[in-house]
C-alpha cells in the first residue's frame, strides 16, 4: 500500500506559469492514494481554470475566504484542521513573502496560518526573483520556522532566462510527499554515524584542494535513518545544506578533522556509513601566507601526503566495530573497483555509484547505485537521493542485525 493512502493533502496553487504542472501533481498524489483538496489564489486562476482541479481531485476547489456557500460546506478553519500536509506548488515569490510576514489576506495564506500541519513549498519564479535578497531572506525565515522547501530546480525558464527557480517536476514532488509520510521503525534504538560532503585540504590561507560532493546523499541518508527511528550523528564537510530534523550534526573541514570526529563518534554507534568524498591526499605543508607567483614562473608543484582512510580505520577495528558501509564513486569499471574497495577496506557493504554521468552522483539530486556485500549485488533503479536513501536505510537495517 502506498504511504500516501488516506493522507489528506491540501494543495495550494499560487500564481505562476508552473500552475499548469500542478494538474499533473494532483493526479500523481491521487495515484499514490492521497485525498487531495485544492486551494487556488486569484493569480493561479489566471493561469488554470479551477474546474481542471475539481475534475482531477474529485473535490470542490476552494478559492475564496469570504464565500458563504464554501464556508457552509467546509469552513476555512475546518479545512486547515483537515490537512495532514499543506503543499504549495507552485509557490510564488509573492506567497513566500506573505507567509514570511505572517499575512492572511486570502484563503491560502489564512489556511497556512490557521493550520498546524507541516507546510511544504515548491518555489517557482524567475531566476532573478529567486536570487533576490528579499526572497532569500523570506526563504531563510520560513526555513527557520520549519517550512519544508522542495526545490526549486534550475534550468531554462518560461521567460527565456536560465537559472534557479523552476518548480520541481510533479513526480519529484509526489516522491518528496511520499518520503515525508514514510515511517519505519527499522532502526529504532540504533545509533548511526554518517559522514557526508567533501573535505577541504588547505594549501595556504586562501586556497584548498576539494571535490564536487554536495553532501546531498549523506544528508538524505541521515534524514532517512532518523525517520526509521535511529539516533543519528552526521559528520559534515563544508556543504550548504540544512541539518535534517532531530539529527546531531558535527561540522568539519579537513579529512583529518573528519577522522578525529568519526573515530570518537564510532565508539558509540551500531552502524557507520561513509558517504563523504574524503580527499585521499593533503598538501604536505600548509603555507602560512598566501603563496605568491614568482616572476617568470610557468609551473609549480605541491607535495602531497596521504590522509588517513577513515572508513578503513573503523572497519578494521577489533573492538567497538560498528556495521560499516562505504561508498565508491567510480567513473569506469564501477563494480570491479567497488568490489575491490569492499575487500581492501574490510567493509560489510559498499554502495557503488557511477559518477561518470552528470545527472547522478556528485552534486545532483539523483543517484544510481548498486549495493554490494558478501551476499552479492543488487542494483537500485535510478531515483532521487531522498528516495534512494530510504531504500538503502531499509536494506542496511535488514543486514545490520
Ligand atoms: O555528496 P553528493 O553530491 O550527494 O554526492 C554523493 C557522493 C557521490 C559523494 C557519494 O554517493 C559517494 O560516492 N561518496 C564516496 C565518494 C568517494 O570518495 O569514494 P572513494 O572511492 O574515494 O572512497 C571509498 C570509501 O572510502 C568512501 O566510503 C569514502 O567515504 C571512504 N574514504 C575515502 C578516503 C578516505 N581518506 N577516507 C575514507 O573514509
């Protein structure tokens, strides 16, 4: 049974060209078993007729705060209490500004203020509007209040611009909604430590060696493990991501810092997952001052020394050894290289990702992985990292008994 069965989703639609995609979103939420009621702002009705949403949701569409007949059928306070989730998709810059200010001047914003249900926004707007300091500040305010943001994605926009501000695709939003309601107790009472993101290895006070890891895979695993009941410690390299709810986060910069934090956290955990992209080497010397180019200099070299292998150090322990999982980011011979790392590092499981494709692996919302352990290999279908993380956590929970 879908995890949206019997879930009541209040879908708010604000004004924007992406409103036409919300018709498909209604369909996808309903396919997953949700009961959907739609609230449209005045702006949204300029783009799509309420009748479309009435037909797709099989419920009357709510448009007016002061409509006596609608209030008689289901008053706005009743509607606010009815919802298990309010999802606004598309969420315009205008609706974000009103929510950040606590305004309630139409039905949608009034419902948001009157409801205790979680609120998720799928922003959609022109890239310059999304990047504007006012919108950034509103998004920050809303995030601090616990509002969930799904997207926006980046790419070409209806106005011809290219950049961030595209509403996520309906299928992605339906998957996010499903993830939000997914509950599992498979890791109840277990302690999980996860490393995520890149490390930075200083060359001098202004330069460093690093990689393209965004931390998304590790953060998604942390959120999924927490949802499955685990007590989660997330050791994060320098990334630009919000800490998942109820997760204990330790921020680090270098591989050496991550090593120290991981060694001590792993003493008290049952499962250790190494999703970080740790730099294998660091500069042998860190210059105290910014290194200057010499007159006529055409080349230079930086001597490197090896960093500790964090996951191997934990997996080869004889005492206080958790169930230990590594990741392998490979561009060729993915499975063979991953298999060799599984053995060389003494891991219980390795998750191989092919990072030769730009639409998965490093710094993408998607990934495509194969899980390898002593029992064999299993390939998971390409999916959002949030979705894959849920599947991986269930798999790990079943093996780490
Ligand atoms: O962060 P994202 O943008 O979401 O991207 C996710 C990811 C691609 C970074 C992630 O899924 C991933 O594959 N992480 C491991 C990347 C990597 O560096 O793999 P590796 O083959 O170099 O290392 C193998 C394993 O050893 C990894 O578990 C790594 O965390 C660990 N390792 C490596 C070196 C080192 N010094 N210490 C380690 O613990």
